[in-house]
């Protein structure tokens, strides 16, 4: 048990400073997914396919709710949701956290402004090449998925503070 805890801690520490190893590339088809999600403390189903009918979607993977970088990133998304909405872009965050944790996180750090989904075992993260090696957790990778279901932009960085500014800049250049 102690060895597993040490491995998880070491892998988590690595994501604070290094990007995932092989994020999907611009032009790749985004894997579809459905998850149980929470927005403002309420649970609901989230479907990427359904969300894309309304416009582009930012899918951002983060390691663990209520940790320094993940809370910072969620607050930055919350503070900028009006800017994304003005560009008709929606946002969903994904982590391997359980739904009860995400219900709290969606109210506290996400400000109730966007859904966060439970990616049990980081299976979706694995399809997006955003899973941490050796542990069932997401790395820190953000994607803008175009209405056509293809990756339009990728930001792959362990630095949580860089994701939202990079996504806002990329959103300005979307067609």
C-alpha cells in the first residue's frame, strides 16, 4: 500500500512540471465519450457528441480535484467562461476523481460554471493520450475539439497556469 501511494505521489509530482508524453495531434479525430458529470453540485450525464452539436468543446484533463494546480486551473476556467461562451465554446474537465468529490469541486473551484466529469480509471484520458504512466490518473492536457469532432488545438503542459490563456488565444484563431 505504501509503495502504491509513493508511486502515485511521484507520478503526480511529475505532472506538475512535465507534459504528457504523446497528446493527440491537431486534425486527429477526438474519441467520443459519455461520463457522469457534476455542474454546480448537481450530477448529470455529459456526452461529447451532444455537446459538439452546440459548437466547439474544450476537453481538459487534470490530475486531482482540490490540489493546487487543478484548483488554479478550474478557477481560471470559471473566471473566463463568458469569454469562451462568447465564442460559442463549451468546457468540460475530466479527472479520475469520484462523483461525490466532483460535486463539491464543481461548486467550489469551478464556480458552478462548467461540468467536470468522472473518468474512472483514466480510461478516457488513455484514449486521448493524456493518462499518466503507471497510475490511473490524468495528466494535464487541454484540447479544443472542433464542431467536426476533430482536434483543433492542443495544449500539453504540466504548468496549470498556462492552459486557459493558451486556450483563449487559440479560440480567437478558430474558424
